[in-house]
C-alpha cells in the first residue's frame, strides 16, 4: 500500500509541474515530425561550377544534363579553373567540373574523353557523394555503352526496397526519446528534491529504499510506453510507416530500455547533489552511448577498440533489435540475445539505483 501512495504522489508532482506534461507530449511529436526529414544521409543541392574549355555542342549538352539534375544546383560557367576554385574557397560552390579542349573531337574519334572533377571535401560525405553523382552523369553522357552495361545489373534491396531513410531512422528516434525521457527526468527528479530539501521528509519516514526507488521509476516506465505509442501513431499517420514485426516485441524492448535508463538516471542523481552536476554527467554518458551505438554509422566501421565498447552499450543492443523487428520483421528468436543483454543491463542498473541511494533513518 505504501508503494501505491508513493506512485500516486509522483504522478501528482508530474501533473502539477507546469512544464513536464507539455514536454512529455510535445517532445516526441516534434522529434518524430521534424527529425526524419532532416536526419537524411541523401546528398542533394550540390552547387556545381563548370569550366567549359571546349565550347562544343557535346559539352553544352553535358552542362544541360547537369543543370537538369535534382541533385545539383548549377552555379554557372566560369572562364578558368582558378576562378571556379575561388568559388569553392569562398563556399559558393561544392564541385568543379572542368571540360578540356578537344572534348568533342576525342569523342568523335572514338577516344574516351577525360574531364576533371574537383570536390570540396571539407564535408567528406558531401564531397564523395557529389563527385560520384557527377561522375555517373559524365559516364552516361560520353560512354553510354558502359552505362547500358551497368543498367543490366539487377539489384535486389532486402527489407527496405525503396531505400527510404525514414524507415531506417524512425526506430532509432524511438530509442533516443526513451533514453532522454526515461533517463533525464528521473535523474533530475531526485536531485531536484535534494536541492529543495523535500527529500528529507522521505528520509525520516519508515519507507524502504526499494519502495522509494520503485515509486520514482514506475511513472517513467509508464511515460516510456506512452512515448512509444505516440511514436507508432505518428509514424503511421505522417509517414505511412508501420512495423514489419510484432508490436509486443517492440514494447518489450522499450520497457527494458526504460528500465535501464530510468535506473541509470537515478544512479546519476544518487551521486550528485545539484541539477547542474547531474545534467552534465548525464549528458556526457548519453552522447557517448549514442555515438558508439551504431545509430548513425555501422559499428564495424569503428576502430577495433571503439567497436569493443558496443558489448557494454545497451543502446547498441536496443537499436540492433528494434531495427530487426521494425524493419526486417524479425521474431523473438532473431533478437533473443539482445533481449537477454538488455535484461541483464536493466537488472544491474535498477539494483544499483536502489543500493546507491543513501537513506538516513
């Protein structure tokens, strides 16, 4: 009965807070409606300068082809490579295409014309992809037989046939939301009570540590489930994306992740005395766990020492598991080891949260 009243107290505190109820509802809506559009690895709007030293009909058709592409913004023709390079240095252009003299003559004589593509690689991804797109257009223009050979290659994309980046990112955004909502809010809860002095009223009561910590955790576990439900509704309503696998499996993963980060948030709060300290410590761990989880880049692309950290990173297990279920339609057998790992992490974090709380009796 004591636990029931403590949980009721936590929900009352959340409801009476002028900011938290709005955050719980608006934060997932904003993240789900905005981030899938901006967290896109597809490179577009690449600004191109062209230096045409041939001034032939073939070079002009190539320029027209580039300017008609949806991936490029044609910035105009320049008289020399040095002039085009100045545009790159001033960030007015991303890629330079220099067409040499005798471009059309070499093509007519059966030679393979050579062009120069120079890309601003300050942003490595944009430079690499931009030059690759431009090279593809040039090859299609001057060597159609190579392009025809390439077109005969049949590629089968598994699970995400339309290469929709939103389908790849939405499960990861769910992970971020649970981490932030179920991690930061409990961490700031106890520290806030420490700063205001209200936690002393609990410390002098016969309430056990287990009851007190569970009462702090359970409301945020419920909030995590509400956030997941909102995410599913928005993914379906806004993007027409639904899970290929079982929703109960995804909810199981979400509950385990909520267990982990709510316990982790309370651990942080138990070892810190001010909101500022708790915020900085929590933010440090959140950034590290996110960047090393495989959320944005494949973990196999990391250095070996960084890859080893994924074995103790719960976010890695969750993202791998939710993408397996949400995108591929995997069953419980396909994510069994991730579920086991998350359950172990959840047990460790929640027990640690209880043990590390110092109650003065």
